[in-house]
C-alpha cells in the first residue's frame, strides 16, 4: 500500500508565494509516485552475478544527490470576487525556489554502514537571494555485529502510523529533530524496536547534564495474523506524557485498508485529560486510476462533531501519456470548512514538468481550514502555474 500512497500531480494546498507552493509540493509529492518507494534501479545486471558481496564485503564511499528548481506564478482572490469590483480582493505573486541535496553512503565492513545527507535551498521571495547554509537532514550509522539485534544511532526520522494526509497517529513526528538510538530485534514476532531520543527541548535546564527521566523513550512491535498486520507503539517523555498508537493494516475485498487508534495521556502536572483519535483509510487502484481516502475523529476538541474526511483521485495518462490529473478534497464537519484542489501535471520534458492547480478554500473567516490556509495572503481561490526541473546525480 505504501508503494502507491502519494499525490504526485497537484501538490499545493492553498499556496500563495512560490516558497509556500514549493514546500507544499515537496510535502505531498510522491503520494502516488512509484519512484520514491520502488527506487531507481541501476543498469540491468546478469542473472549469474553474485549479489552477496554487497552484504558480506566492505563497500567504498558512495556519493549522490539531487537538484530541483521551481518557478511560477499564483493569482487569486482573498475573498470571492465581486462583479462590480472584480479587482477588489485580487492578489498575485511570482517567484521561484531551488533545493539541492548531497548524500553519502559508506560501508566500512559487513556489519557497519553509514548514511548522511545535507541540503541547501534558495528562495526568491526573501531579500537575501542567497543559498542557505547546508543543514543536516540525516546522519546515522547502522551496526549489525550483535547476535539477534541491530542498532542505529544518530539523526534520523522515524514514522509511525499509516496516515498520509492526516498525521495524528504519527506519535514520532518530532523524531526528525532528535538524536536517536534504536535497538531492533527482527526475530521477536515480526519485529521489535526500542528507542531512546534526545532533544534540547526535552531538558529543563540548558547546559546541565540531562536527567535520565528527561529523555524520550519509545517502543514498537509488529505481528502478522493471517491477512492482517497488527502494530502497537508507545512513546513517553516527561513533559509530553505517554502516547500510544495501535494499528491494523490489511486487504478487504481487494481494497487496502488501515486503522490507527491513538491515545495521549498528558503528564499529570500539565493536564489530566486523556484524548484519543481514530484514523482510518482505504486505497484502491484500477489500471491508471488511483483512489485514496482517509477519515479522522479527534476527541480532544470540545465538540463531538470533530470528524474530518479526505478524498484523493488520480487519473494517469488522461489525454496522452505524460499528462496526469485529479483532485484532492478535505472537509471537516467541525465547522463545515475545507479545501478542494484540482490539478494537472504534464511531464513531457526531460527532467521537467509543468503543473497547474487551483486550490479553493471554503468556510467562515474563523473556520479551521481558512485559518490553516498555507497561503500567506490567505487567498480563498488561487490559480497556480509551476514549471519544475529536477534530477538526480
């Protein structure tokens, strides 16, 4: 299911500036793209080749990377236009962004491997007009020299839960900024992992030696029961309290389905209210058509009507092979606000594509989706035309 769950053609959720547009594009890009999950195999090799060397022998340092550049325009209205004053709420913007990522991989021995990536970005909507300093995205090592156990340590991102649109069940969402130690026991059921995570925000006194109780601790276990995969994960940090997520994933009548139930038990000194969320989703593919949906209920709000739905439809090769189209719709019954985003992507250029999207946000001025609108100008309707060049090396 994860292989196909992306939205690769229309990736902008009510964007205003090109910086916001590119950020939204990167956030949702690939929900239906196969390259990211399936990888990009190198040249075909002979079937008689010995592939065991990559697991048993030392591998030399490998360098790779990627570059993407996006430019375009966005025109729209902060309020619905009036016929007698068609330009009253008009707002337009133009600009571009670029990002480059450098990756290294190394394998000093058959039991030790290293990985790291750094990135820099450029945004024409800022006054600096300069590439940012390189920042570390990931930097960690894996060690397999222990019997029945492997470990990973360093800076890396861990994702729990199955939501691709709503992320409430990902109780490890802050791990991208943590320094983590993971102990993995692959032969315990279908996999058991323990985590110790550190972040400066966890510690009460900066500059002092952290107390053991201030670190974050987590564990997750997988087990397969027939056609179902069941997962249970828990995470605890002194300030945040205890969080747990219980997941079930499987196939029902040819449809991939999942459910995540999350409980949050805040620290007693902060809040004694226990909240929970239910997140469910389904995915189905028919040839060139892909359909995906999610539903979430959040008990942490005062209203019992905090139900939200999301639906994604993608049709590949609409008129010709390089043209994909579809739409994404999100709606909350909490205040009857939402967002509809139809779009088209043309991939007829080598390493290049053109995207046309039309995000439409509806609801009152104080409604959830209007307030959460990622467009800095808070435009209700925006026509966005983007040209993107990207490649790997």
